[in-house]
C-alpha cells in the first residue's frame, strides 16, 4: 500500500479528486473537512414558537399550537441551499405556517407559501431566479 503526502494533493474547485484505485481502503486520520452549506446533513434547530428567518442548511420544528408562524426564507440564496420545515405539534391545519419568500420565488410563483397540512414535513431547495425555492420531495 502506498501513501500519499498531503502536500502533494492540490484541491481544485469543480474537479474530481481520486485517491487510490477501486477496492483500496483509504484511511484519513487527522483531517479537517470543510463542506459547503447544505452538504453533510441538516443542522436542526430548537423548536420555533414565533416568527423567524431561516438559514440555509438548517431545519426547523415549527410549533403553531398558540399562533400562526411565518418562516422567512434567506434573502440571499445560491443553488443547492436547503431549508427544512416540520409541523412540530401537528397544528398547521389550524394555525398555518407561512413560508415568506423574501424576494425569491417559491415553486416558480412570486408569492408566499401557506402550509395548512397537519404534520407537514418538507425541504425547500434553491435553484435559480426563475424557479426560486423548489420542494425537494413530493
């Protein structure tokens, strides 16, 4: 098994980096990996009980037991940014969750999104100015 010296691996944007051959075992011991926003999982936040502005890469449990809540999407978004929402208490059918578009389209429409389904859970992914935020799954 050969070893690769770290100073000989040159990171480049937009390229694939292959280390080893098929079937090889690659061991990374003391490495720090920095992933772009939205890569590597969702950073779930504490339960929200009032209006808030979402951050790309985060997920929110939204509790509308006492009132309607507006979750405002980030004002600056880039392709691949994700925001996840879950109706925490199953009360979005009574007290809706409004997804504020914050200048971007949602599903190609220039209007906010109203969530009125009990136990709704979804992720919005930003694509571009034409379509804006799209539902990841249906």
